[in-house]
C-alpha cells in the first residue's frame, strides 16, 4: 500500500509550520519543548511537537481522520462504513458525502457547522455537539502525552482556538490532570498566555498565518529556480 502512496500524511502543515516558528521565536532554546498545537476551526486537528518537530498528528491518510469538525465526522469505526454499504443500502459515494459534508457539528446539532451559531442556539442538540467537540479534542490531546512523554506547552490556534474562550476552558478543564491551571481573565481576553504563573503547562493562544507560509514557500521556490 505504501508504494501506492497510501500512508499517514497529516494535514494543516502550513499552520503547524508557522506555529513552530513562532514558538521558536518565543522560546529559542526549546521551541515550546513538548508541545501540543490545537488547530481548531471548521477543519480541526492536533499536532504533537517535540522542540518544534512534528512527532504525531490526529489526521492520517485523509483530512477526515481525527477530531470532530464542522461537517466532517473525524475518526469513526471502519466497520460502520462497511455496515452502511452492506446493510443500509448506501453507496460508497453516499457514505463519503455524509462523512465529509453532513457529519461533525452539523450532523450532531442538526442545525449548523459554525460553533458561533451553536452557542447562540443553545438547543440540547447544539450543546451536545459543542460538548462532543471539546471532549474529542481533549481525548486526542491526552493520547498524545504517550508520544511526548509529558507536556510543556499547549497552543490554541485557528478560528475556534483563537476566539472561543469557552471552548478553550472546556478543553483545559478536561486536561487539568496534566497540571494546567487556566487564568480565567486572561482566557476571556484572548491573551497570548492564558495559563497562570503556577501552571505546570504553559497555555498559549497564537494566531496562525497560513497565507504567510504560502508566500514564504513560494518566494523560496522562485528564488531557487532563479539561482
């Protein structure tokens, strides 16, 4: 299978590259040490980094894997796909469409793929979707501790990660066993550091800039061809 290009790729690489560079600028000696970066938006994933190098990610062969997302299911039992095709009369195309475009926050809430809409609706289904999103993110982050052997830095980025203080608090509450202590005021103000001085883990909010990374890579490519 590997010879046919079937392997674990991971996604959101531009975002994680940018954040890794930012961490290296903030902490030149450690680049954040053992860090988990949570890219939480309509598409969502986590990346475990050891001194700026990616060592684990929640996405695999496709961007469907891992966390619950706006319209994507995230990780599910592969047997469910087989069941839907073999026993529910669904075609492979129909299952693919459902998992990519009708699942996640939209599928659970039955209303919207936008976290802001769900918070305003506050229906039982919307609240369930919000809770599942936080639980999945915390669960996957906890699993990455086995890869990293501990945690020094937790970074929130992308639309939800940068702007949804309640979601950050919910995830950090579930990860309190790591020694995270959140500063509620700093979190509400979207401060660059939202953990307390006594927190074992430094929790940061860092805006990502994927467009800048595209520009950087393009400039390097053009420069290389003209050399």
